[in-house]
């Protein structure tokens, strides 16, 4: 079906304020206009690459049936790993590599690679999600696996409108097994002005597995049991005339632990010290004087000028973001004169970002040229709280009161300046060539830093002082290129072949700041360290080759792409110090991602999507399987649905395939299925969702990965996190 689009504003490299004339899920197709692929409005049929668009209807169907955003994306995006059920999206790769996550074109990724980009917004405030699979040279660092651009809601109709949502979720497995949510939005839209304010609130209870036992708290990355979240998002815009528009948005997001039940580690932390898993249990009485969660402020202002400066389109965006990320109390051992002692500590990691992006685009008959600049400024601070040992021991790790406030990671400042140009040319009526280049200069300044272990020892009286590991400045430049051919058989069929480069950057806060110390008298001297002067930062390039084909004809819709991505270096984690290491080992990911669906005229639709992937590391000329804490398992999603009159039905099944590495580590295969039912009437819509309908008993992918990452603790049961058992979700939505 041919659709028409009316653009009423754009945030540079981020959000298109546009709506299609037809809101049905089946109508969305290749003619959708997205920003994610080229940083300006582009029809999917003109893009030589794998692009997925998750429209509002699909997002709301999943969310109102109880599917959280991380799990939702793994179901709806073929290239994306199955998501963890806690706060983090650590290791949730795309095509086996890291993804860049944005809200309205503003990156949530920082040079300090903390994986909470999807603990950032409530689905209530999401209009759609655009996804570009694979490495991209058009954006900056950490876009080696793909790009996720979350587009926020704006008013969909003129005049005053609004939306109310109420929901409850439970598995009926315990008195605290229930989640509540409420959300409200009010919006206004006129000829020149629009505005929307949305507020979403959710309070979670406990989480239980299929065995009806409560899932252990994730002490590594924190989970979402007993979590309270609030998302406040205000957006607005003003259209001066057909040439000039301005838009702005302001978000406050707070997602934090809000309960008194958590993981008991045994008297005197004996489960941890004696490796006795039988002492681990969930108990009431937990408290911490430090926030465990995510708090974020973000604001953007954007200007769009059309047909100015010699017939060019101009997009300018300024953004600022501040986030405070608190982690769960974690056990450790510290060496003291009388021997090692167990203790508990947690980190607070704060990031402050501001950026400016400007883009110009000019079109001739067969040629389009887009060029622009990006400026990104960032500051990171990482501190830790060491808790009162006597209270920690007597409570089994449940009572945590700060006794020492110390440094956890070295403070760093980064400045990034980039310029790029991208061109598209029609060689023939049906053959289009695309090419571009991006040059980026990055300057990272790392402060002097006393090792966190030595700070703890000095605070506890073991030594009186310690030398600092020297900081310094590290400069490096990155040049990324891309080129591709797109053959358009017609608007319903396209095929393409591309080459694109992406880049990943080693996290300076975990790359530096760790040294070997020796006690001389009462002073800790640094004997060796990884420091800026001797080991400057370096960028790790990824080269990706891709061929693909898509079709959207009648009720048939499909897209398939084969890819190969390679890099000359890999980033790994030291299992003892958790320091980031860069190894001269080649990495390659190869695979196929695809989706095919068919919609019948009687309202029935069905389809399947999946990722088949293989990840290998070259070790002295021999290709070996990448370890499971980094590698992505293959997956398959199947679904069938029926829309009839006021009813909607959807059944979906997610199959995760078994993954092993050469060290005999293993991620088990498992299958979960969901049922979704919706009914619309004059005064709103009810949604009923049953997740994990067959009550599959399984261990999450993140749990398997964390058991490998924290293997030196010798207590794998501490990191055993079951998937949630069968749950029921009922929600009511009213639009006016």
C-alpha cells in the first residue's frame, strides 16, 4: 500500500516528527522513513543495509502484555541477543558485537562502557524504534554491532489528547510476586505548536522461577526485583514556517531499588568465605545508604532549516545528559596484616555529557551529499562505598552503612571532534552507489589515581599512604569508511552489497588505574602499572561485509542479510582484577539474520525471524570459538496472530540455541512462549499477556556469562539467576 508522509520537524540525526496515514501494523513496510541509517529522513527502500523498524503498535502490544524492553527487542529484532531480565544489558550484542543505543539521536553510550542504555526509558513514552544491524561508519564509537535509535512520542492528532494506562503483573508464586504500573500523558497540537508530557511509574515485587523459588538478587549488575521506576518526558516544538522549525525535549528517569528483601550471604558472609552455596537465600531486612539504580537527566534542543544556505537542509542538535548509576553491595577480600578479611562495597559511577551535532544535506537530480560535524564532551567519576564491617558481618551482607567513601575508578575527561561526508549517486535508474568517510579525533585525559585496593587497605589501617598511578592525556584518531551498491528492482524489491567500518574504544576507567603495589614501611609504592604514558589508548576497527535482499509485496514481507565482520584486536576482561585488556587477537563474526512474515486478508498473520551466528578468535593461526561471555548464541523466533473486529491475538515462541566454547563453557538452549490477547471497546482497551506460558525452567544467558566472568570466586551458585516463570499481565489503556 502506498503511504504518504508529512514531516513537521526533525531532531538532527535523531527524531523525525512524522506519522503514516495508516496505523495498522500490517501497513508498515519498505516505504517507512527512518533516520538511523543515514542521519536524515530516508526511505528504507533507498537504504543499502539491514534496517528494522519496530512501530508503536508492536511495542505497545508487547509492553502491555508484560514484556520488558530488553526482552522485547530480542524478540522483535533478529540481530539482537536475548536480553537479561535484570537492570543491565551487558553482553546483549547485535551480530555478536556491541550496539550503540540512542534516544532521539542522542547517544546513551559513554566512553565508560556501563551497560544500562536500555534502563533509560519506559515503553509508554516510545513512538517507535529504528535499528540498523551491523557496523556503521556514519556514527562514532561502539557502533560495531548495530545502532538502536529510540524515537519518543509526540502528539498524534490535532487538539488536546491524552493517554492513560494501568497494569498489574504477577506469577502467583509468592505474596510479593506482583508488579504495578500507571502512566499518564497529556498532549496538544496546533498548526505551528505541539507539546506532550508523559509520566510512567512502575513498582516491582519479587521474581520467581518456574520452580516457584525466588530468583537470587543479581549482585553483579543489580536486578529489577523490588524496583521502583519513574519516567517523566516532556517534548515540544514550534514551526515558524515551511523552512524553519525548532524542537526540544527534557527527560528525567529514575529507576531504583525500593524494598527490604535481598540476598543473604550467611553469618559473617560465610557463604562467600567458605564457598558454601547452601547458605545463600533471600531474606527480609536489607538496607543500603547508597542508591542502587539509575538516575538520569537528559535535554535536547534542535533546529531544522529546509531549503536554505543555497538550497540545503540544515539540522542542528544540542544535547546534555547527566546520569548517576549506583551498584549493589558486592563481597570481596582485602589483605590486612592479620590475613585477608571479607567486606562489602559498592560503586557509584557518574557521567556528565554534552554534545553538538550539525548536518547539511543537498540534493541534485541524481546526487545527494550529506556532511556534518559532531562534538562530544564527557566527564566520568567513579567512587565506592566500603561498608561497616561489623554490621555487614552480623547481618550476612543485608545491612550496609558506609564507613569509608573512596575512589573506585580514575576520573577521566574526553573530547571528541568528528567530521563526515556521505554521498549517494544513481548510476542507473535502478542502481545506486553509496560511499562515505568519517574522521574522528579523540582526546582522553585521565587523572592520577591511587589503586582502589590500596585505598581500602589504607582506610582500614594497613599502611598510612599510597602512591598514585600516573594519569595523563591520550590522543588518537580514527578514520572510517563505507561503500555500497543498492539495486532497486522496484519499490517492493531491493538487493544490496556493502562494506562498512565501525570502531570500539577501550574503557579508560577500567583500562587504567590498576597497578602492582609493594608496602615499604607504612607507604604503598607502585612497582608497575598500566598507565597512559606507556600504554596509550587505541581504537579497534571492525570491517564488515554484507549482502542482503528485502521484499514487501502484498501480504509478504521479508528481509535477509549475510554478514562477515572482522577486527585485528579483541577486548577482554581480567578475571581477577576485572581490568579491561586489549589483545592482539583477530576476531570474526559471520552469520545470517532474517525475517519473513505473511499477512492474510482475513486478519491472520504469521512469521519467523532469527539469527544464525558463529564467532571465532584467531589464536596463533588457529580459529577457536569465542568465549561465551562475549559470544552470541543463535536464536529463532516464530509467531502467529489474528486480528478480528475488536479482538487481537498473538502467540510467539523464542528458541535460544545451545552455545559452547573451547573451554567447555556452555549456554544452554531453551524455549519460552508468550500469549497476548487484546480487546478494544468504546472506553479503552484491555490487554492480557501470559509470558513463559509453558513455565519453562531455565537459566538466563547473563547468568551463564557471569559465572564465567566471576569464576575466580569459586561459587557459581552466587551467580545463578533463573529466568522468570509463568507470569500474567493485565493492562487497561484509555486514549482521548
